[in-house]
């Protein structure tokens, strides 16, 4: 069957019956813009003007109110309840789990118990050096007389808090039966390497990624299993989770302390919920607020994997009580299949790996721009290159090019389709020249949604040269342009033996393959291309917290009664992905820290 | 360009001409090939088109499965991801129609299992003119907090509901409510209960084939 051949300008799209907008609204999403347009305030309200004051009663009361229901929120709720606080959780969506429920469920935990059991040491100072260098590369100073390796005081304190509390959080959650874990391994059964395992400062380059451990015999796992275990632990501790409750405002007393929240329900009611000690936000990022993405994020962005209810509510709410914002230009990035990012409200999946040893990524000039075997977060940075002369993002859309060898060996691993499977996003050509023409024709279909990206006239000839150059590197086993394959991460995660069962007995790596991440692209077609854009797993900017997970104001003083963890706050790692699980690791850790400290707070008068 | 972004397998009939086109929608944590054997068993003269949910699901070790939408139970979906998938399937059906060969039936039958059954029923309910009928195994019309979310207009669309006597989902009441909803709007509904229907074994195949043959002979 021909793929995507119908480029007829006379084709008239049918009138579709399904309105995604209605479903988004029903999901609790898509409200930010409309609410603001209608004058509804996301922010803060003095107690005297609140619903609780008007009706002389709160609708619900707890010691601690937790907003959200992902990893950070559930960890905070379970731990606070375990310590003896009465907790109530409010979730904006109709279902629990947030983006954690879509995730791989891995969490990056330095010096974790599984490492220690395996005899892997993870000294504190070396770990801090690694984390600071990766997070704040431009400031890193190993000889900093202040002992912070060049980081700003609060940034360094958060990294220290991460190291000091991550493993205790994991151990405590396991001890109380709330969340079990195991050490993640690569395809060749080694503890997984960090994403910059080759930094000389990284003295514990393997084993920090752990994953949620399902019960014996279970087939499910990952993020959904993490939510299942944590929600079960919350239920056992009598923590109610009210779904369909969008927190719109915090309620503050005369002293400026946060003493509760007001939430809107799906049927239009407002409920006032008191948090006698504190309110902890774990309410997710701002991926789906297009204005925030446009104005805060760097470069062109296509979609995001966060659940559609992640609309940056905490930015507006905490901003109203004077919170300091941080890392607003940051995100945990991932590459996405362009067509899918354009067609779904929440990008279904990111491109975790560029699989295949004959795969390359080229820009609209037909030139490689990145080591294709690096991790998703770092790889995506290549999209944000501004050309000062042309006045354009030269890498806004990249093209994953591969040949039949990769199609055969790794077909069926997303997004490379298995044999006999048609993928509307896949572009094919019998020659590289034909492939180039078809890529450009495809881009023409999307000009209204991509800023008009088209192939440069030099693309086809440059692609020939790029392939020839790559093939020479593959034969030599060395990639002097991008050092592909020089690092354990390149060789052990995105590179693996053929995953297609039909080729499981194929000889791989080939005897003439000195570098297992590269093999010469065939001189004969067919050739394949997938258009790839830069997107997010989640953004990771928001209110800044201190090492106690308290949200701070612009004077760096804690805002009494207000805590945050997860992707709704300014990320303690900035935008670095220290290793696999660098979204959930800090989320669990700072959710844990927030619970410990919120539990110790005194009851606040209203 | 196709309207849908879903990947799919398109299997022509073993014997021509095609008597029917079956769009086979897999269940939660599944893949596009899951229903192909069952769909193939409906006759050598059926064309089988099997799309795959776009959302990858991580299982114990690897991303090896796909799911149409979030939410705890198939019949109680998370609305946003459900809406995305329903919109994609509607577009996919248009693509299937446009790709139909000369002399081949353009309107497809929907065969769905679990989440796929829920989506098949939902599409048939809101756009009955796009399909010949629905075979829904272990699925019912979805329920949302807002009951008006699905603008159901189904008229005389034929529907086969297959429930699993050995499983609690969907419950008898849910299948019953689905049947009544379609009947109220002129649908012709048959409900069958089979032990271990979730295994998609020979009994299910026989029930589907018998029902489909009865409709095609008309």
C-alpha cells in the first residue's frame, strides 16, 4: 500500500465528529486560558474574603493538604500520614497518577540501598561535584573556596538535600510497605550508567537508577505500578484522594501564612479545604499552557508528554503569594515524532532512543548535528540552535534517516515500525534523492504548524556527503565529529542487539564493526526518514524551594505553610538529567522532605 | 496525507473479493497484532486492518505494549487520552474507507476488545454512518462525570456485545445499559456471555463469525 502519497491539493477533509476540546475540558484541562479570560483568578485569597469565612466553616479540614497525585504528591501524602498527620489529597484530573502514571517509573537515587548491597560506593562529595557540574556547567568551579563548587547557595543546598535524603526516602518507603524497588540493569545486565558517566567527577557512574518493583507474578510495572503502590499505601493510611478538584487559590491568614485552599469541582462548585499545618503542591508542570511555553521556554517546542492537566497552575497560585520563580526556561526534554506531537493533546510517547547502528539525525541542510546515541534530554538540546545569519532555528525539525538493516534489526521498537506495519509518519525512498524529495513534500504539508520549515536546496547533496562521512567513521570505529560510541551510555542503552524477533539470531555486532553504535549505511535503498521535533517530558520551572521543600519568596524567605515538590517547582537539578529517573528521583525525595517538615509545623490560626 | 497518525497493519483478504473490512482495535496494554488471529478467523474473504494505540506502556522491563487511554477501568476512561484516541480512530476509519480497493466494501465493521471495544462502541454511537456494525468483546459504552460528553446519535447500527462470565468487567449491568442505550436509538443489539471470553478463544470466534455471517447474509 502506498504510504502518504496523497498530496492532492483538491482533497477535502471530512467533517469529524469527535471534539477533542470537549474531552480535554472534561479531563479538567484546557481551563487555564478560558478561566483567565472569564476573569476567574488562579492565585491567593485572604481568609477574610474566602469561601470559608463567608460560610463560617471549611468544607473539609486536614493537617496537611496535598495538591496533585503523582510521585511527589503521593510520597508526601503517604509519609505525612505515616508520621501521624491527617492528610487530604486534591487532584485536578478525573483520574490519579499525573504524568508519573505515564512514565517509565525509574527514579535516580544516589547512594541507594541496592548500590550498597552490590558493593557500589557513592561518596557524598564526589556525587555533589557531579551533580553541580552537570546542573550548573557554566559556574562549576572545583576549587570554589565556599565549598559549593561554584553553585549559588540555595542551589547547592538543594543538591545536598537531594543526596542526603534520596536514599533515606527510598528506604523508608520500602520499610513501611509503600514502595518497593530494584536496581535497573542495561541489556547486558550491568547497572545502568548515568547520563554523564564519563565526567571525571562521577565516581559512582552506575547503579543510581532504580525502578519500582512489582509484586511477584505481576506483568505491569513502571509508572502505573508506582502509582498503584503509593495510592494503596495512602488508602491504608486513610488518606482520601478527591479527583476532579482543581485547586485555584491558596487561602492566607493575616500573617501571610498559607492555611488552606479553594478548589473548583467539575460541577462548578467551590470547596474550601483547610490545611491546619501546611499545603504541599505536587501538581505538575506547565507543558500544556501554551502561553507559558512560548514565553518561558527556549526555542521551538513540539508537544509534551505531561498529562494535559499540567497547565502551570502552581506558577500562578504561588506567584500570587510572592514566590520567587526559578528555572522557567528549563525542561526535561525529549524528542518526539513530529506528526504525533501535532495530533495529540498530550504526546503519547517520546523517542527514548535513536535505535539502530545505521541511524543518523540530520537537519534541513542534510548535516548531522548531534551524537545520536546520547540521552533524550541532552539530545533534544540540539534543536535549539539559532542561526544568527539566517535568523532561524536551523534544527527545529530533524530527520532520523536509516536503512533496511536498521529497519530489519530494530523494527517494532518505537518509532521504527515492524515489517508489514504501516506508519503514517514514515517517509520512504528507494534512493537518498527520492527520500529527500519526499521529506520536503511532507514538510510542505505542515508549513502552517512549523513556521514554514522546508529542506534547503543543498539537502540532497549534503545528505550524500553526510552518509559517506558517517560510513567512513563507522568503518574506522571513530566519530571525530560527535564521539558517538565513545561512552558506556552510548553503547549500553540506545545500542542493543536486534530487538526484532525475526532477526534475533542475526550476527550482531558484525565482525567488521569496530564500534557497535555505528555501521555503514547501505549503498542501496530503501531508505527511511522520520521527522523529529524537540518537545518535553515535562517543563521543570516554577516556584523556588529551600532544602526543607518550603516555597520561598523573592527575599529567599519561606512562605509559611507552603511546600512544593516534583515538576511544579524550580527543579533542584536545574535542567540536568543526572541519570535515568531524574524526574522521579527528586520528586520522591523532595516529596519526602516536604512531608517531614510540614508534619512538624504548628497549627496556624486563620 | 492520511488523516490519522496511528500505525497499522493492513491485511488483504485471502480470497477476493472482500466481503467485509474489519477494523480490529486491541485492548489495554496490547498491540496491533493481538486481534488479528480472531479477525482472520471471521473468514478468508475479510480484509483486516489493525491500528495500534500510540501511547507506549512500560511493562516490567521494557516498553513493549500500547494502550489507548488512561484510567483505572476500561469503561471509566480518563477523558483527554480517550478523546485523543477516539478522534484518531474516527480519522483512521476515514483513511480505511479512502484506501478501499475497487469493488471492496468501504464501510468497515469494528471489532474491539477491552479498551478497543469501548472505543468501537463509542464511535458507532456518535457516528453510526461511518461503520457497518460493532463486535465488542468485554467492553461497554464509557461513562464520564459529564453524561453528555458523548453525543450519542446511533440509529440502526447492529451491535454484538460479548461479555465474560468469568470476569467482573464489564459488569452485567454495564453491558445491559449499553444494549439498552443502542436499542433506544434504534440499534439492533445481540448480547452473548461466554466463559473466559477474555482469552479470545474458539467460542468467541464462533460467536463473532455466526453473528457477522448473519448480518452479511442480509
